[in-house]
C-alpha cells in the first residue's frame, strides 16, 4: 500500500471519529443546558474547552450560548474542527484513498457528507438539534457499518482502526482532563457522590451513562468514574481499550509486513506501563498530570506511526 | 438551421418508422410512461451523486465537483455497423503506432514526400527526446479514443484521434452500470454486448507492455495529477477497477535505476505507468522544470528500459489537428490500403488557398485551433454572431497556421428524454481502444456524447454536453 494511502486512511478515520465525538459533546451539553439552565453557560464553555478550541471560539463569538456553541461546533465551516468541516475533510481523504475503500465505504462516506450538508446547511434551532445530532450519529454509524461489513481485514483496515483509536484515546483523555477537578478527592471526597450535572456530562460525552450504571450501579463516584473511563477493558471508549486496539492493529501490521517498527515497540512499552497501573496510582500521581502524560504519549505514538509507515515521505 | 438541413436520426431514420436497431427498445418504450422515465432519470442523478461520479470544473471555486448530465435513452448500434467500425478503427490505430515509430526513427513518410517536413519539425508535440527510442513492442499509444460522427445510415467520419490521454472511459462503464440498475428488464430483453471487461483488458494490455526487466506479474500504477484534476474521478476509478495503485508525482522517485513508489513497507518499483499527466509535466529534469506533477528522472529510466510509460511521451504528434488532415495518406502509407474510415474534409489555414476559402465561407464552417481540445477556442460558424465571426476572422488572419476548418457536419441525432418527452439531439461517439503486444481490442460500446441544447452541435461536457449509454447489439 502507498504510504500516502495509509496516511489518508488514518486521517479519514481520525476526522470521522472526531466529528462523532464532537457531536456527542454537543449532545451532552444540550442535555445539561435543557435541565440545568443556571449552569448552562459554564457547561457550554467547558465543552468548547474539551475540544481545545476556546481561542478560535472567542474570535467568533462573545458568549457561550447554546446557539453560538452549537453553531461553532457543528456547522461553522470556517472552523476546521466543526463537524461539517471534519466530515468534508474525511470525504476529501476518502476521495484520495478511494482505491483502498470498498464501494460501500466510499458511498456511505459520500452520502454522510451529502446528508450533513443538508442538515447542517442552515442554522439549527434548539428544537431541531436532537434530530440533527441523530442524523450525525446515524450517518457515521453507516460508515462504520460499511467498514466492518465490507472491508478485508488487512493493512488498509489496520490504518483505519489506528486512526480511529488514536483520536478516541485523545478525546476521552481530554474529556476527563477538562473535568478532572470535579473528580479530585479534595473537592469531592473519595467515596462521596458527585454533583449530578458534572458526572452526567462526563459519562454522556463518552456515551457511557447507561454502561456505567450497568457496571457500577446508579451511585456515581469520582474514583469509579475515572477508573471506568481509564481502565475498563469493556468500555470501547476507555483509554486502556483504545490503547489495546492500537496495539493489536500495530501487531497485525508487524506480522503482515514481517517488519517490526519503532512505533510498535513504543506502543508495547507504554501499554505495559498502563496495564501495571491502578486507579490509586493515578490519583497519587495526580489525575491531571497522568492525563497530560497520556495525551503526550498518544501524540508521540501517532507521530511515530506516521513516520514508520511513510505517510508523508 | 434545423429547418434547412436534413439530420439523420438514429432511432427514427428518415421519418418513415423506427430503424431496426431500435425496434425492440422502441417496443419497450411504447409501453412506458414518460412520467416514470422522468422519475427514473432523477434516480440516475442521485445514483451518480452517491457514487461521486463527478468532474471538476476549473475556474469555478464554488461548485468544483459537477455531474455530467446523463440521458436515459440509449444509443444503439447493430453488430454489422459495429464490425465495420472496428475494422476501420483497427486499421487507423495500427497506422497511428506505425506513424509514431517512423516519425521518431527514419521518417520514411517525410522522405517519401507524403507529409511536409515542417509539420513535424515545427511541432511542439514532437519530442526530440523520443528520437531513436523504441518502446516495448513498438507501441506508443496503448490507449486510444477515436471520435466518430455519423451523418447517415452508412456515413461515419473520424472527427479526431485521441492518442495522448483519451478520457471518458469511466463514463462508458458507469453509464452501463446505471442503466443496469435503472432498467434491468431491458438487458434481459435485448442482447447488448458487455463493456464491463474493459478494466481487466486494460490491466492485461498494460502488463503485456511491461519492459523486459519486469517480474512475471508486472506492477502497474495509474499516475494522476491529483485530486483537483478535472478527471480525478476517472483516474481513481480506473486504478480501483484494475486493482492497481493510484499514484501522484510525490509518491514516486528513482531508486536503483527504477521508478519506485513509496509504500508503507518501503519503495516498490513500478513496471508500467499509465500516466494521466501531460508530457510537459512528466519529468521536470527533461521537460517543464517547474512541474510538481511528474517524477524527476523518469525519462532517463524510460529510455534505459526501466519502465513503460503509457501512452508514450510524444504521442501527441499523432493526434494534432494539423496531422489529422493527413490521416488518409498516413493510413495508406503504413497499411498499404485505403483508409476504411473517412476523414472530415479539412482546410489547413496555413495554406493560402485554403485560408482564402475559409475566410470567404466562415459562417458555414467550424474552425478549430490546431492544438486545442475540449471544445474551447473553436468557432461554430452557423451558430456565431456577426461580431463573433469578425473577431475570429481577425484571429485567423493573425495566425492562420494555428487553425484548421471543416464543413459543418449534419451530425446524426438520437432522442433524449426532454421535458415534453423524447426529442432529438446531436451526438458523437468515442469508442475506446487498447493496444498491446497481444493485439488491438476495441470495447463494444463507447462514450456517446450528446449536445443537450436543442440544435447545438457542441457535445463537449465542458460546453453543456451530456452522455448516453452506448449499446452494441449481439449478432
């Protein structure tokens, strides 16, 4: 496979994943804005912070109203990380790697883009937001379905999955990091129940509110939420789960190519370290510091993969 | 215009009833409701959008990806008509390759006085770098599109030879795919010859043209200028259908005397490059030094037998419009028999007598730039206004050698589905030819381009043309 194609696949699926995550964040913010109007502005602000795009938001808007945030995160095409911009970027990459995709995956991506151009083409009123978010969810599920249902499990698939999980790991880490203070023992004592609003945003942002209840019951606790999002091997958006999937795909590539790489080596090293950790260690070390380190490692891993597999030359 | 001139309609003939090739289709059509056809026609558009069959329009930043309008009424050709065309095309394509070999070697045709020497010497499409070099199998133009027009039941003319990088073959294939989806019943009712084998034939033909150094299963790749090129869809479609890599210049470099592509596992040599990049951009070391689209050093590797470039650099000399006017002589010179396919009568404005005639009769003629393509920079006399004629006359006088002129042909028509129902429009036909050491293969079908505007004779997609599926019937 061409290095450029591997890079195109990796980025196509990073963009798709990030678009989906952004839509999920908007969904979480919207729920809270609806039910807790007093904290709405703060929640919207923390959601924009999670995407890391506060500065560019401030360039465009003064206040963190639901209207402004929704517009900025979903449909502003002058903002490169809005859902619409990322879906366009994903489609552009899909055109670039068209020969590596099945017709089904290409058509699902193309249709996803066409559908969102319609849905996100005009300002979205609050009452239409759930439907718009539903469309984004559905359309990206169709792309994922086509990927899983029609693609060979070869290097093409590996690069697509690696892109997905690198993005997902970063996204979950960011969600936790923006809210890390509410999970700290000093504010909410170990074992005490969290402020409803805060934990709801966190869990909703990773589509894990129901999953959490199934595993840990209805009483959310700071430590168990952090533990769940970092160390759960069942939760498909946890840090350890994403890392394990990246490792598995890198291992598959190494075997397929008969060639071990620095990135594969790096991935093994950081995973061994993560596997050995316990949630107590994380809190002892400092949750924020742990997450910062994790994000840093994740970036390094991405950059090494890019280099090892010659995405750019 | 249509009041005065008689046009041959391929479905209706002279008006006395449907022509035989359309009998079965017509019977089906009679049972159809125009409303349903319109509905299905809209489905076709949705199908094209979903599939992403688009072309990019230059200079239109807003809507860069556009659809070429597709008409649901097929153009039908009988087995007998087709066999005649294939014989003519085969002969013509053999002559084109022989001509190219001769021009880049001994130039016997010039020595024999059959074409003037300055036709070659002063021509930009002639590449001195190719002189004395013989590509594998002496094949210069592996992929050819021969543009044909029809004026009567048995009157076919070659309008143009496309020997450099003929485009549109993806439309031939996707149009058929669309028709199969929209009207499956027609294909069980009418025996239409298949076009779907084209990508496999192309890959086989390209592989068979690999240089001696290649492994038994040669590595083929398609070279595209990139995602912003107007024909990018076609490039990626062909690579996908052939199951080969689609590369750009920056994926390639010279490694150990071969042109190699950067893969996830290192550099892999390419044996045959089907390039959709023009000569001038192919190698910045040899041609345009500013080109970012090509591969520095590829020409040296090519001449050393390290790669096959299809079509060969310098094939443009064979489809130049000034050369076109000599095609009857060229065909006869190399094949020893008169050309089976007729040329359109052509006036070379470089010749004083012809220029005088052309200026005198400008409003009845079609005038084309010698090196132009895509319907740009041409004058359709009968459709031009007084001021357009005057402006063109000035251009002609300033640079007569830049132009040729042809009579306005009474292009045949085939009905399209217009708002009120079926209505005749002018068409041309581009069959696709693959040349390899194993022989010449003409895919039974081709691209029918149709001028959608009533009365218009310009079928180019860049000028408001559409396409139709082209059916060649089984015997």
